[in-house]
């Protein structure tokens, strides 16, 4: 028959497990959302030469947006080393083409396309389903 001490030890083991599992789940959710958003944008971004579509990337810092698109991350790696180690740190989906804002928001000669804006809305609508799938995969 388990004693109170055994029950307390088991409770502490469960808490320790959650302390490891929850940050992993949060990082996986953040990375999945970023990869989904990048994919939505690239799938719908207009193409002339293909440079600006190819310049969309996931960056660990906002300073890597236009100045350094070399921070690009493959959409296949949810836990790539290019994502921050801190599961609570933000990531940024950005375009390294300095004219991307004109495609997105338009100019006085060209209408706004709002590709990224619409992609954000689509991914936001999928967020609950993505989170539920990840929670189920982790066995919560």
C-alpha cells in the first residue's frame, strides 16, 4: 500500500515531467505556427523573378528581417538550431527583399496585395487545431 510519502514523490515526478513537456510543447507550437505562416505566404506571394518569394524566411531576431535574410530556416525542421533554444522566445517571419512592403501594402501606382496579412489571418484560424493536434501527439 502506497504511503503519503510515496504519493508525494510520485506527484513531484509528474510535476518534473510537466516542467519538461510543457516548454517542448510551446516551442513545437511556436515553430509549427511560424513554418505554417511562412508556407502560406510563399504559396500565395506573387512571382515575377522569384527573388522576393525566395527571400521569405524565419528569423530568431527582428534585426535579421531585411538586413540579413541568411537566417532562413527549412520548413522541414521543427526543432532546427535556427530556432531559439528558449521555447518562449519569439520568432519572426520576414522577407529579405527590400521591396516586399510595396508588394504587401501597395504604392500609389499599384494596389495592395495583403498576402502576408491574409496569411496571418488564415494561420490564426488554424491555430486552435494545430495546438490540439500537438497536445494529442504529446499525450496531454
